[in-house]
């Protein structure tokens, strides 16, 4: 079962790109509070960078997950990362290009490196930080909802 964006995630929303594809681990223990706070801090900075003053939903949606590096290897029984997911509703088409430019500038200024494999997917922007956090922004097709996913570093991979 993939971790869902919002209440009614489609298959496209659940698997927006290889660089952000995660798998929820049912019954996993509650993630460490320090790590959750760090995810919230990254999410808050992304929200500030986007500067879209719209309704934000599910800001407390945190789950223990299998990260994008471990999924292809079949490590699906135990969590190796934590993901925070949330959305911004009613995004105006005219506001989106500037918001993405601001986010790209923030990624660059903060040392985040963009993922190449996000192009051609539903992901509008995705990057990895120097601390190996991942973040991405996608638009739900046919809706005015911007989806954001922030993933902690994998505990199995030492890259």
C-alpha cells in the first residue's frame, strides 16, 4: 500500500515519480519525534518558499515508510524512512509558475540538488538535500491541488 496524498489519492498521485515513490509499512511504530520535527521544519520552509496563500491540508500526515532506494530491492517489510505529506488546495494556474521558481531558488540556495528523473512525470519539482532528505511537489491532474512530500534519509543506505 502506498502512502496516500490527500483523501482520495489516485494511482498517479501515489507514485508520482521514482525519486519520491514510497511504501507505507502497516503497524510500524510512531516515528521519532525529533525526526518528525525535522520533517515539519523542511515542510514549513517549502511552504514559505512556495508562498501560496491557500488552504493547507493534512499537515500532520506523517508515516513510517520504505524509501525509494529500498523499494526496488524488495525491502518492503520494515520501514527505513519517514515521510510527511500535505497539500495546498485551490492553487491558481497563474500563481504556479512563480511559486515553482521561488521553490527552485530556495532548493538551490539551501544546497538541494534537483532529481533528473522527475521530468516527464507529475512532479513539478523534486530535489535531495545534502543531508539526504528528499522533497517534491506535484500537481493533481484535473484538480487545483498541489501535493508536497518530504522524506527523511534512509536508515539502510549510507551514501
